[in-house]
C-alpha cells in the first residue's frame, strides 16, 4: 500500500538530466572512453529531435556559460521508455559579428564533444550531419582566423580533439596469425565506421598545429606528454587512413614543439622495443619509421651518442621480426640515412645486418641483400675493410643458395660501380672467400641466369688479376681432389663394414663396433 502511494508522487529529475540541461558537467581531456560512453548512452539510444538552423537564435544559446556546456538538452520521462533529445545547429561564423566569433567557436567546440555511435548507420542521421557540418565550420575558421588563440580556446580545442580521437582500438583477432606474419599485408584493413567525423577532427587538429596563430609556448601546456602518448597509441589503428593523418600530425607537432622532441623520440623507441621483444604486432611501424626518416635527415653533425644508441638498440633489431616486409622500405631508408650522416657507422650497421641475417626465409634474405647494397653504396674503404671478411662469407653462402632469387640478388651487387671498386681494391681477401661458390655455380647451378651472372663475375676477377685467379683455381682444385679422396675413403670404409656385417650375419655372430679409444690414446 505504501509503495503504491509513493509511486504516485512526482519524482525528482535525475542529476544526469540536470547536467545535460546546463549544469557544470564537462568532458575533460583525460576522461576515459567508458565514462564518455555512459554520459552519452541516453543520447545514442533515445529518439532525437533536432531543430533547424533557422530556429536558432541568441536566446537558444544564452545559457551555455561561455560555451563550456554541451549544446543538447534531455528531458527524461521517468514514466515511459522514451526520451526526447535536442542537438541544435549553431549559426555560421559569417552570420555573427566579429566580436562574437570566438564565443561561437568555443560553443561549436563543445557541441562537437558529443560522440555518436557509428556501428548502426541508421541512427542519429540528422544529428551526425549537424556535427559533421559543425566540424567543417571549425576547420574553415582555424584556417582563416586572424589573431592568436587564447589559452581558454586552446584548452577547449584539445578537449574536443581528445574526446573524439582518443578511444580504445578494437583490432581484429590476430593471435593465431603470428606465424603467418607475411600474410597480414594481404588482408583487407579494417575501416573505422566513424571515419566521416574522425577525418575532419584530424584535419582540424592538423590545421590548429600548423597555424601561425598557435603559440607553441602556450599550446605546449595542453599538447603535453599525456596528449602525445595517447596520439602515439592510435598508430596501432588498423585503418590506414587514420595512420596517414597521424603521421602528418605527429610530424607537425615534432616540428613546432621543440621542447617535446626528446620525449617523442623516446616514446617511439619504447613502441619499437615492445614490438621487437614482446608482441611483434603493431600496425603503425611503417608510419613511425617514415617520421623518423625525416627526423634523422635533420640530425646535426656530429651525431649525438643518443642517436647512435637509437640506431643500435632500436633500428637494427627491427630486422628481427617476421613481418619486416611491412616496414622494410622505411627501415632501410632510416638505416641508410645514418650511414650517409656518419660513414663510420657502416661497420656497425653491416655487422648488425649479419647478426639478424635470415637462415631459412628466402624472401627476407632478398630484402636484406637489397638493403646491404644501399648501405655499401655509402660505405667508405676503411669501414669496408673492417667488416669485409664476415660480410663476404655471408655473400658466399648467398651465392651458393639453391633459391635462384637469392643467388641472383647477391650477384647483382657487382652491377654497382662503387661496390665493384671496393671489391677490386680488396680482391686478395675477397676472392679466396667467394671463389668456391663462384666455381660451383658456374658448373652445377640449376638456374641459367645465375650461371650466366656467375661467369661474368668470374671473368671480371680473371681480367683484373689473372695470377690471383689462377691461385684460387689451383687451391680450389686441390681442395676438391682432397675432398674426393676423403669421400672415397669413407665409401670404402662403409663398404668394408657392410661386408663384415654380411659375414657375421651369415654365421649369426654379433657385430662389435669399436669406439677406437686406444688409437687416440697412443697417438696423444
């Protein structure tokens, strides 16, 4: 009975409805995605009723307290299941006096803090279109504004950008595809359904960072370390359009905010470390390397020790993951930039390549040979001489490869004039190392193109130094005859063992095999 009486009494409106009607609730830049989704759950699920642009006047926005409240109202009906929401468009900037444009700009920023659900393309169509048009107005305003942005304006800009961009990414399940890393490139990338809004927000952020009216000393308070870390987290997005925008935005931030440069480099390093040594899964390595390629290009000489450590600890180990083909072009460019900046790093780079040289992956080996050619092209004779012995041992193994593309790519090194000159100058060391591989290729390799290229290289050495060539040929023939003798002795030994085993088997006697410990003891 008491419950029935209480149910008839009018209920007090909820606090969430009061906040939407003009309370002090705001969206801080560091708000989590869960809190944003709970605040906007009613907006996403309710039936929306947007007013037209013609019906908006100064009275409809008077209660916004300088634009710090969202431009939407909610009247919840506790007795029923429905709720009525209003998401109103604001006037264009050209329709208001110049003195009111900044206030209108902040109101539009707050209006765009409402995040819509794009998983259902049929929901909130009119409201999404209003927000999209409002975002475009903001982009045009930032591009044409005259006068420095105030601190309050910057705070609202970063708040709106953070609410729209910083979200938890939902990658496709890839746990079972680690061993198939080379197949990831063939998969269709996942396109974010909210891209129609995200793209304009990214464009807005890019225009804001690049604007001459943005004071870096003031903006660094809001585009801070926390903002940069969250921006870097978005590089793992599966949407290539988003990663392309992120690359441009981060590069502009790096150029404008000099105080953040060391932090950005360190944060990118940490992403690489986690990728190399823990996950081997990240969608944005190529874009991050592309940014770094431009950064490395601007390094002053002599190179700082910090930059050399970055090369040794991050860039060279990036050759380790199986999915290197996803970013190898950008990685190779960064490595080559270092060698061109400081030729003394060539020895370090080449030995690093040899450390991570693939053993069973032929396509990866071809990529390494291509990168090796670019590095050798920037290598000077003193650095070349330090690493040429282990280097040409590996090249000799590539020449002997049964995979024709590996052998062919290794032989193409002689087509480079600079590398050919380095080899000629050090032929007395190099030719004895690779001669067996050249001789065997010319005789027995199954691929005609490899045989032809091998004969050209042999002729090159023969023309340069006939005496050295004959010495190597003579030694190869001696080694070959020695191997043949050892092979014949081995075969004779096995044949004799088979005969003894056959005799013993006929007489049902056990065959005892001696370990021959005694002869070794007497010889010592």
